């Protein structure tokens, strides 16, 4: 996403955290990130830095999990476009831009 945003200022991403059960402690970290509404904390999580415990009681992560189940999403990452098109897995920035420009 960062590489896409470096190349194109007219593209926006809406991030929905979807912690997979196989990733130990991902749900707790996701809730902490949501409580703080912090992209910096998300970067820290990907960098395997310590993430503090959640400072709020949020249902957002549970709602994201239910949404993913409803949409048949079982892994990450996924890109869902406004028209409903789904791209699963890690994708090169240029391929994301190409998919957007095809619309």
C-alpha cells in the first residue's frame, strides 16, 4: 500500500484488520491498534515490535471477522475494490495501480 501511495496520491485504502487464528496474539494486537487508531502502531506490529494491551473495549475486530466470514475471506491480505472485485494475496504496487486504472 505504501508503494502505491508513493506513486499515486489519488488512491486511498481503507484498512480492516482481520487477525487470523494461526497468528498468536494477533487479535489482541489488532484491538490495541483499533483502540489507538494508529497506523504507526500497525507498522510496529508488522515490524514485530511490542504492542501494548488494548485501552478500550472495541467490537470492531469481531465485526471484521464476521464480515470476512460472510465474504468468504479466509486469509490476508485481500484487496476489495468498490465494484466488489477481490484480489487475494500480496500484490505488487504496479499491479494494484493497473487494476484500479482498468475501472
